[in-house]
C-alpha cells in the first residue's frame, strides 16, 4: 500500500481514491495521457494553466502511485515519454464519465446564468439568488460567512 493512503481507513475507499487522484491537475493529466503517450512539452502545451513545476510534481506523484509510466530514452538530448499504466488505464471509464458530467454541469450552469426572466429579474438578483429556494433545480443557497 502506498504510504499516503496508509493512514486512510480500509473502508474509506473514496477517500483513498481522492488521496491518489485529488487536486486540480491529476485527472486532467491522466485524461491527456489516456489519448496516448506524450512527452513533457506536449503535456505542457495541452495544459496552459499549469506551471512546469506543478506539471513535473503531478507527473512524479502519478508515477509514484503507479498510474503513469515514465520512460527515459537514452539519447542526446534525453527523450522522456509519459504513458498510463494498466491501473491508470482502468480510470478511462471514470474520466469519460467525468467529462460527460462536466458538459452536463456547464449546460446546467448556463441555464442559470441565461435565466433573465422570472421573479427577481427586474431587481438585478442573480439567477442563483432567485432560485436559492428552488429544490427542483437543485440549487442551494450560498453559504453564510
């Protein structure tokens, strides 16, 4: 068992998964690697919001956790390629489902922000404010600070 998940209770499998996959970039990196083997520069260009340092860090953690294989080709200049391992490949269905859910969620969010009619529209209330009590749309009121 990986040291990071040693402290996670055996029955907390979601917590263990999040310990390995959590963070902003890991699933995005894996999604790109599931398309095929990539070099560092290709990943860097595909992920414009990530710094080279963070990309390196995330790739190392994914490699340590056994999800990514780092292959160094002995040549000058050195060529390093990243690919998913069998256990990394097992996340394909999950990443496909997350991608679909992301599309669904974005469409749902657009309906909230495009909703300029109805109660409260004339007072400048945001769609989230107008729908805060509408459980049928699944909107929760904003947390109080």
